[in-house]
């Protein structure tokens, strides 16, 4: 499972074509991390760089590929908008653009960078973007971690 770095608008066009513009897909899981941590001696270690990374697993109802993982590095904005109870969680089309050195992904083709909260959708922006085919990750199984003993939650 090799990572493919997205460098240009042409890379974006090719990727969006390959994954069908996210049509009939869903956001299955996501994982966010930073380089900041508290050591065993309780000292804090942190980066002065944009150190937030987000990995997102998408699955879709088509093959080749049927699941992909996006890796956003140097995240500058991260907005998750869960669907309401009366809405499905299917993504019918997404937007992915490179503008002024940042990658923007939004779960709606109509989403606008200059009015990001006009439509309440999930969106993210970051300095770097990579993707990989994880078609073997189809199904219900969680890939980014499982809560142990869910009965006690």
C-alpha cells in the first residue's frame, strides 16, 4: 500500500476521476494526531510547525478502487459536520482543490473556499495531501482503533 503524493491540479483531476468524484461513498473513519505529547516525566514536547495530521478512510459502492485513505499533513482547518438523524451519510460528490498552496477537500461539490460555512458540510484544508488504495479495507471492521469493551460505554 504505497502512498501517492498529490502535487498539482492535474494530480487532483486524475485522483478524482479514479475515485469517481467520491460519488456513492462514505466517510468510514478518521484519525487525527499531532506531534505534541507529555513525556513520562510530565514534560511537554511540541512542534513549532503545523503538526496536525488527519487520516480519513472512505469506502464506495464501486470497484477499482473501492476504498481509499487520504492523509492530510500540516492541517490548517478541520471541520466535521455530522449528518442529522433524518439524513443519510452518503457522499454524492466531493470537491478537492489546490489553492494558494493548500489542499481543500469538502464533501459537497458546491462548497466554496471563500464561504466555508455557507453549506454545513465536513471539510478540511492542509499543506500536504497523499492518498492510497486500501480496497482490502471494505466492510464494518474498524481500521484506526477499536474501543475495548464497548458494553461499558
